[in-house]
C-alpha cells in the first residue's frame, strides 16, 4: 500500500472520528438536524424508491430480463465494454434511478468475473432516473406532482 493511500485512509478515518466526536459533545446542536434529515428521507425518498427496488428485484430474476440482456449485449459491449446483463442493469437504473442501480450493481458484483467491468457499471448506474426525480422532487418535496 502506498503512502498516499495510507494517508487518505487515515484522513477519512480521522474525519469520521471528528464527526462522531462532535455528535457526542454537542448532541442538542445536531440531533434536530439529524431527525429532520431522517424524517425527510422517510417521507420523500423511501416511498418513491422502495417500489422500484422491489419490482426491479423481481424483474431481474425473470426471463424477460435475460432476453433484454441478450438484446443489449452488442451495444453495451461495444460502447462501454460491459456485458449484456450490465447493459440491462444500466437501462433499469436509467429508468428508476441510482438506488435501484446501486442495488443491482451490488448483486451483479457478487458473481462478476471482471471487477473492472463492475467498476464501469457502477459509474454508468450513478444517475437519477426520471421516475425517482418526479416522485421524490415533484411529488413529495414540492407537494405538486405536476412539478
């Protein structure tokens, strides 16, 4: 391990330690913000993301998903050097958003033979899909589904 990697890991660990220490020393200052963030997440993000995560988990185990993977294989392999399954995961992530993409990539990484493909796939799936944006921003945060 290089000195730079050791330093960066130590710096990240130190920063996390300082944050934990601040929470412990000044709980009254940060507890309300923490509760507001958790409340916003449970009210806005979870109701939008959960159905997509549930249904994409079911869909990723069907024959239709495997058929889409075969169809996308030439395109995704030529453009991004990922498998057809990776292309189908990217398509589902683009439609549903990054929570779904992250979950599908983590499932795919367990059985992937090429770790560099998994990295490329993770980068490609880091997008906010239209359904996630419309549901969480328009429907919940602005209280206007038309937004």
